[in-house]
């Protein structure tokens, strides 16, 4: 009999991996702005200049001195001298004098001397070089001031930021065409089991097709990594050790599915135990997914996932996805997620000292979203196909009552 599990919580498991993980785990690289989309900045970005580089109008209208419009109303409009106009894409080229107004298009450069813009709707060209203004403006109204988006020298994006479309746009606005980002994590995927055959083969009696390689590879892609598949390995320690060595040499993180428990055909713990520093934990306080192994070998994390497809995918969510998406668990935890608020349709029990990940189907009912548990064995992949999301029953709770509010995360 091999040694029994001494389980750790998901948080403890993350802590153990974090502490073992070298700072230099993922290399960094320069990327063209568009290929940096979805990736993490590897260095702080400071604004090299003011954005916008000059004060601009946000409306079509007249650039004015705000104080020249004070007291203007529809019945008692103010009169201003119309003195020239600002051309789009050109320097303002003239200075606004007291008592005058300069025509300015949306995005045009505010002329020196002006401190506000009156929308054209509140003016009238009454001829004779005069306009009327029938509503006052305050200083700064209808203007984006120079440096209002960001000021030169300001820290605009911190190292570790994931580049969404808005960040890509800001970088373009500041003149960056290349940025330093964390390299995409290459994730080796090994499936194990004497009974597993590739999906293209017809299984003989007793054999089943490989689900995990494909489901996990898709999860890796979805989380911002690059899957590298190493195929199916028999339950032979030396075989697994050989393929693991190759995967460790070629990738940044390795996932091994199957063989992670303590049975006689379960080789993963033995093989990971041969590495340096080796196994960090064996057993996770989570359901499904208890027989999970975490190791660090040659500076790279190796996660031994349970063979049951639903368990493997749930553990991927808990341990692998945050690391791929954020490069570190602490960064992932600092980011609030936006899970859906839903109402649980039935009571659920959970053992003490264990986190339960319950797959749920979401149904809109009037104003409410109902979370309907999809119950079923973790060996059934169809439970995941049927589910829209997952809810977590924390360690401290022994269950949830039907009708209670729950937060559902994406699956
Ligand atoms: P194990 O963790 O190796 O004991 O496997 C647990 C269950 O998951 C067994 O029924 C295996 O046949 C099944 N299983 C293991 N690996 C895979 C895989 N790659 N695809 C589908 N099922 C698997
Ligand atoms: Mg197996």
C-alpha cells in the first residue's frame, strides 16, 4: 500500500507552488502591439508624453473665454466677435482675444487664450462678424485638456497588466508599436493509462478514447497558453519519466492526466518524486479532483491531474488557469472576477474541510438567473458539456440551501 493522501486546500496548494516557482519562470519578449493583445506586460509603462498632446475640443462650436459667456441666456444672449477658425489637424495658429470666439471642430486644437468651448447648438451666427451665445460655459467645459488621459512620466500600466483592447489602444495613443510582454506559457500535456487510445482509433473492449489531451489543450488555449501534446503514455514509470523529461525540456509547465492516485497502476507520484525538488503536495481538498499532485521539477511546475475528465478540468480551473492567465496566483487573486449572481434551485451538501465545485446550468426566469446543479459522476464528460458555469462551496460551509444566492463563475 502506497502512502495515503494528506490533502492541502486549493489556497495552500497555490502557496506551495508560488513559493517554489522561480521569479524567472516565464521569459519575456518584445512583441508587436497587436500580438501583445491578451498577454501580460513584463515591465511598467510610463507615458513618454502628455496624452492628448494638446487641449482639444470635444464638440463642434466656438472656442471662448468662459468668463465672456457668464450670464448669457436665451432671452439675453451674449455677443462675441467671430474671429477665424481652427482647422482640423492643424496648429491653432491664432490667439483668442477677449470678447471673441473662434470656430473649432470636434477634436480641433484649442487656441491659446481660450478656456472653454460653446456647443454650436447654443450659438447663432447673426452676421456682421458677430455670434450670439445663449448659454454660459464654465472653464474647461467641452474640452479634453492636454495630459488629461495621462501626463508625461506618469505610470500608466503596471507590470503584470493583461492587455485588453483598451490597454492596446492606450499604448497606440502613446506611440508604442512594440511592448515587452511575458512569453506565452508553453504547456506540455501527457495523458496516461493502459486503456486510453487516440480519438481516431476504434477502442477495443476495455479501451476508451483520450478525452483529456483535447479538453486540457483547449483549456490551455483559452487561458492564454500554448498547448504542446505528448500523446498517451502507458502506466509504466520509466515510460512516463522519459516523456516527462522531454516535456520539461521543451515547455514551461507540464500537465499529466491519470495515474495521480495511490493505486498500484498509478505512476505519477513515483515519477514526480524522482525530480528535484519534486512533489510539493499530493491530495487536494476539492471535489471533484482530490487525487491531484503538484510538483516542481527543474524550476517548472508539474501538475498531476486526476484521469476523470470532469475532475481534470475542474482542477485545471482551480490551479492551472490562474497561473497561465496572470503568471502568479497572487496577481490572479488580486483581480476581482465578475461572476454571475444567481439563485440556487436546490440544496447542496458539502463535506467539511473540502471545497466543492458544482457545475450548474443557468436558466433565466423573469428577473432572476437560476443556477440548476448538473449532478453526475466526475467520469462523465457530458456533465461539463451541459453546464454553463461553476459555483464553489467554500471550505467553511457544509452546504448551501436551495433558494440562496450564489455566484457562478465561467466554465
Ligand atoms: P486514473 O486517474 O488514471 O485512475 O483514471 C481515472 C479514470 O479516468 C479512469 O476511468 C480512466 O480510464 C479515465 N481516464 C484517464 N485518462 C483519461 C483520458 N485521457 N481520457 C478519458 N478518460 C480518461
Ligand atoms: Mg489510469
